């Protein structure tokens, strides 16, 4: 077998069931079995993947109608110990987790006042539940199970969160789904997906993604038992995005981007806009790996009878009748939808030109307030700077120093190579499309750009490849200073250390008092208090009457970590808005 994404996705309940059925002895061998399975030969036959699990030729089958193994009977093994063998649980644990689509919950608008958040605002106090609209007992039980499972992951860190802990979290996710908590279920699955990417050294893994997944899941599980009314509805989420009729649409292609997730889904999304600047997407995402992400741009879009590919639509137009649209702007592809090819528009011509006319601060505020996160920028590249994840492009955006990073780091995609070549366009004024990356400074992930030398041409940076011969000779560097990181990074670093290394790495933090004093000097006294509380929770180990260490209070540590994570998110949100001129 080559890579895990080539296996079909497996429902969380299936993995949880198979791992739970293992004896304690076999559970200790599960992670090693997963590693061995990755080296065994495999073949696909329609909806079935077969893996030769031993030298005797015994085969393991994963049967996935529609691309998903939905039941434990869909994983069968021919070895002598089956069905109680380790192979079935190992295959389920190695396969991508099936993720049902979940609508995004609304996000509150960013605060207009620039002042330090308080510890109480980082995790709001629970209101008294009412009789009629509070969470049900199954929902409270499910939320508590999710919280406990994530707390165990935080205690262990990525290295310690092997297949057994992941299965416990998947079991909690399945329980949440049965309790009508789709948002918590999806968030828990996203934690498992990020853990697997980290443990597999996936080049696309970002520690910030794991931190965000842990924070989101813990917050949902913490708040749900106490939520009522509209807050409960928001935290609960919806299982599927509803599509509503939107009549006739005249759309203009903007760009296409590849999709390649750690959970085993791949494809392409093409962004379009109407004459009023509203954004719509056409997507083709299904189970698959890097090959599907690379090739999806040349597949026909799934809407109406049009033969346009995603690559063609990104530069052409579309006339749609009987359109249906989700709350996030995704176009439906129902039987009543009709679509034909139409003319496109240049980025510097109407109606697309108006997207770049919106002030940058207003665009950043919209993204931070829960709107779409695309930024339409005019930038002048000024150089590059080396970061831990690789080089990023420095640019001037109307006086705002911006760091432009890659949108995806998978080596099969051209993002990194294109970013490196764009450094040669230093001094050129370019229109680009990027995705806001919340940070204390102005930062965005580059998605598409005008071609540096070919007027009227543009480059989808995840699909097209720039050539060295196409680029101009670089102008001298202008010396735009790199933005100075805010001292809140002292707290964020501890949040990230815990997510990666577990509670134990914070139990002996060294000279943390200096960090607290520095935060206090910069007017972030609350950050210092939160840091002290986090480190105290990490180091707290009580002893019994015989002087033996008792198990750590994982719930207390998880609550302290959640407070720190949400606090740094809120501070970053305020600093980000300020950096973009808000």
C-alpha cells in the first residue's frame, strides 16, 4: 500500500467499534500494526480495496460503496485470527475518516474596541439553563464525552495520541452525531484528522490547524451542556447545508484552487462573482489523493449541461437558470439547474474590478467578522523572508507590509515553487487573490495572481506553474521591514507546545516568570495571569496518603489550555484587524 488517502474513508463509528473490540494486549500493538500495514501491497477493484496482510497471502478487504466504509462488516480479513484480528482495526485506523458535511455556525463580529480581553471573556460563564430550550441529557452526556476525549489528547500530545486515543475521540464524535450535535461531531473528527497528519509528518500539516481544531472542539463541548436558545442552536450546528432557489445568475470566473485534505478528500473549487460582487463557488470534491487534486481542474464542472472544465470556468463566465445556492455561496447541481458558457471578464474590467476597489481594512474586517475570507489585494513584492514552514513573500499593499504564504504545502501542488518564482517579480504591481490568515500581523495565503509579464493573463497558483523565462528581472529590494511579532506569542507558544508535546512539556517550563513580566510590561497582564494558570494546571500532581502520585487532572488542564487558546485567538483577531488598517 502506498499512502493512507488511497484507502476509502471509514465512518468514525466503524473505527471506534473495531478498536474497542481489541484486547488490551492487541491495543498496545495497534500503532505498530498500522505502520506495517502501510508497507503491504494493495489493489483496488471498483468499490473494494484489497491488502495482502501476510506472507501467506491472506487478504484484507475494505468494501466502500460510494467511497465510504459505513459498517464494520465492510472490513473483512482472511487471516486465521479474523474477525478478532488486529488487521481490521489497523486498516480502519489507517484510512481517512469519513466526514459528513456540516454547515458553519455564525461567527460573532470582531469587537470595535482595541483593549485586552479578560480571562472571563475567553471562556464565557455558563448561563442558567431554562426548562424548555436547554440541551437534552443525551446531548450533555455526548458533550462531556467529547470534552474528556479531547482532554486526554491534550494530556498526551501528538506523539502520545495513537490509534487508541483517536478511536476514543471517534467514538465520542459518533455519540455526538447520534445526539444531534453535528458541529461537535465534525470538530472532533477534525482533531483526529489533524493528529494523523502530524504523526505521519504530512507536509501539509500545520500546528496552527491542530490548535484550532482542539480549541473549537473543547469550546463546543464545554459550552453545550449549559447553552440555551439561540446559543444552543449555534453550537449544535446543522447536519447539511440547505440550498435555496436563487433564480438566474450571470457569473464571471475568478480563479480555481485545488482541494487536498488530510482526511482523504481531494478535488477543485472554482470561485466566481456576479455583477454585484457576490461570490459563488462550484466544487468537485470527493474521496481521493494528490492525483485527484491535480487533475480535478481539467474535469467538467458539475452544474447543468455545460462542458466547461474548472480551469476554463476560472477565466470564462456562466449563465445559470434555476440556480440553488447554499448559505456559503456554493452552487447546487440539481436536475432543475441549467447552465451555459458565457463570456468572462478581466480582473481589471467590470464587474470584477470592483472587488479590488473595497478598502483592504474593510475586507479584513469582513473576514474576521465571519464573512468569506478571500482578500482582493494590489501588492508590490519586495522580497522574501525565511520562516519555520519555509519562505514567504514580503509585499507592500498600499503601505501595509504583508506576508504572503503558500496555501498548501503538498509537493504535488505548485504553490511553493510558484511563490519562490514570484520573488523575481519584485517591484511589479500585481493584483492577487489571497485567503486571510489571522495573525498579529498582516498575513494571507496566496491563491491566484496576475501574470507578472503577460497583461490580462492570470495564474492559479495551486494549479498552474510559472516558468522562470516568463518572469521579469527583479527590481532592487525596497527594504519594507518585517512586522514585529506581538508579545502575546509568549502565551501562544505555550498553547502550541501543549498541543504538540502534551501536558508534560509545560510541567517544567523553565523561567516562565520572565514571560509573565514581559506580557505585563506590554499591557497584557491578563495574558500573564492566564499563562501562570496554564503552567500551574500542567504541573499540578497530587499525592495519595502513601506519597504516590495521583493521575493528573486532565479536565483542569484542558480548561486552562482552552482559556489560553481562546484568549490568544481574540488578541490575534484584534491585532490582525489593526495590522490591516482597521
